[in-house]
C-alpha cells in the first residue's frame, strides 16, 4: 500500500508522496530522534528531527487540499 507521509519539523512540514506504508512506519518509530532516516529511491535520506508523523493513504489531491 502506498500513500503520503507527512513529517512535521520545527518550522517546516515535509510531504513524501508515493511511499510504502513500511517507510512511514520506519519514520514513525524514529520520532524524537535527532536523525530520522529512511531509504528513498535507493538513497538514504536524513530528515533530521521529526515529530509527529502522519500517514495519508493514496495520493493527496493538491487542487482540493487533501
């Protein structure tokens, strides 16, 4: 199952689209750590500190707002 992971940082919000639920769960388990990492497109990405993390199944309709 794929969807959109929503990461909250101190002053920003990051949306990671078209990711597997397992990637979201991996990031969620790392909430509160200084270096939340996951593998995207065969590269390890460090998002820094994120908390909390939310999941939106399927794609976000950006024209509509969710």
